[in-house]
């Protein structure tokens, strides 16, 4: 299940209204399939989670080296 938070993250918060209209237009015209949209949202979300985890590991390693 895709959440509102995941969609907002995928579309970006800076110009959310314009991003929404662009994606809805593509979905309505069949140039972007709902299944591909779902895959793209999840891919973007999971990529960000991996990046955050790698940053957390880096910071944890740095803090331990300072002790």
C-alpha cells in the first residue's frame, strides 16, 4: 500500500501542486501507468531509506571514533 507521505516525498514538497497536476495529467492521458507510478514511488522511498540508513551508520561510526 502506498501512503500519502510516500507520494508527497516522491512528488517533492517544493512545488507540490504543480507536481501533482503534472503526474495526474500523465496518468489521465495514459502516458504514465498507475503500476509504474506505484513502482516509482516505492523505488524513490526505498532509495531514500537506504541513504538515511547509510548516513546513520556513518554518523554512528564517527561518534564512536571520537569516544
